[in-house]
């Protein structure tokens, strides 16, 4: 009995061995199976894919009127969206002045920074200036009064706005006749914004929104609060935003809008942008007016400042502290000193 059981077990083992041997022989003589391997994409390809998806999303959001095909450029599928390079001549610079300051404030600007932005700087005033005009500068004589009233200021700002709208410039920038404008810093700042966006950038003179009372029909009023960029430090508007302002700013409408809030021109710009269009002002510390302590401006940062100013503040001269070849008696505004630091090869610089 024991021998019979042992014999059967041996037969099972031999049969199993033969099957294993047969299968092994088949595997060795047949073609190896083909494996499908999925590799991770290289980092560069992944980044390109993400960038392409982002570009496609931006194209989908962009209005049809802003397509590259309509702008005269061939549309390339999957190509990254790039902003056109901003040049100094793409900026409409408006300088507000008046006749009694032509020989003093304006003459200083013409001698310094306006001499470098001559072609695209427009001087808005209330009387003729034959000397400046004869030298090829763009002098725009308005029909506005020569005083510093709300009506006179709004009248000149209206002329500035209409002048920009009739031009082909991409940005509108306003400064007063006591501002030094650094054109290279201005281009650098504006280049950082979306060129087709709605941009209103400047510096407020207050530490909180201004409160005004908008005049409504029937002599009723309502309280409104908004930020505004002070004209004494300068401000800029993109073409897209300026176009949207037209119902309240073009022609005589700007003065009418100013009258409804009974505030000057720079406040009116802020009112239109923030309350009528719902666009927030961009607060920028690179603009400066004489209403702030200019001694706090670090002289090492001058090349990066967009505007500087000067004037009487708390019964004493307020200007930046910067050393140079000109004394404070010869250059109380320090504009000549700044100009020679930025452009040392100017003919009259020491």
C-alpha cells in the first residue's frame, strides 16, 4: 500500500516537471512581449504647455476688436501674447501753466526735461508765448481764464483731455509747471502695466478718500467718496480708460462734471474714474508734489522717481536734498542739479 502511494506521487511530480519544462521552452523560443512605457514630459515641455493654455485663455477673454489680425499682424496659433514696447513718443505729456509763470517756472522746464521730450510734450496755457513757440515747442493757447479757480483749472484739463483724444498716443500724462518729469522713469513705470488695460496712476495728496457732494436734479445732493491723484504730483491715464471717460470728459462735459461736485480738475478726474467707471486708482509713491516733505526723497533713488516738485511749504522752500555743482541760491528748485545728474552731458551742465 505504501509502495503504491509512493509510485503515484512520483508520477505526479514527473508530470509537473515536464509541464514546467515545456512552458519554459516556449517562452525562450517565442518573441518577447512589447511593453508600453509612459514617460513624464520634460520640464520645458510642461512649461510650454501651461504657457500655451494661459495664452489661449487670454485670447478667449480678449474682445474681438483687440485681435492681432485686426491690428495688422498675422494670428499665430499657440504663440505667446506679448505687449508692444512702449516708447517715449507714445506718451502725450500735458503741462498746465499760465502766462505769469512763462518766464520762471515754464522756462526752467523747457531748459531741463522738456528739452528732451519736445515732440510729444504739449504746454497748455492762457496767453501766447512767441519765444517758446518759435523754438518749436508745442504751445496750446486755450480760451480759459488765467486765475486758479475751479472753472479755470477744469477748463485747461478739458483742453488737455481733448488734445490727447485727438492724438494717436497710447498714454495721457498730466503735470503742473512746478514738476520735473523723468521721462525714462515714466516709461519704465507705464511699461509695467497692461497696455490695453484701464489704468489711472498717480499719488493722492490726502491719506483717505475725498468726500464730495454730488449735485443732483432738484438741487438735491448725495455724498460721494473717492480717491484722486493730485495734479500737483502728476498722473497718467491709459488710452482705454480715457476713451471710456468721454461721456463725462469730452468737450464741455468735463467742466459740467466738475461743476456737479464743485471740486477742481484733478478731483474731477478721480470722480469720473472711480465713481462713474468703477476703476480704482493705482497709488504710486514715485510721483511727488510740493505738498509733501520733499526732504524725505532719498537722493540715491532720484533716477527712479517719476516726478519731483518744489515750492513753499509751511513758510519755507520745499525741495529735494541733492548735492551738485549748483548752489541752492542758483538752483532753489534743484531741477538743474537733478537734470545734470541724469543727463551729465547737457551743454550747460558744469
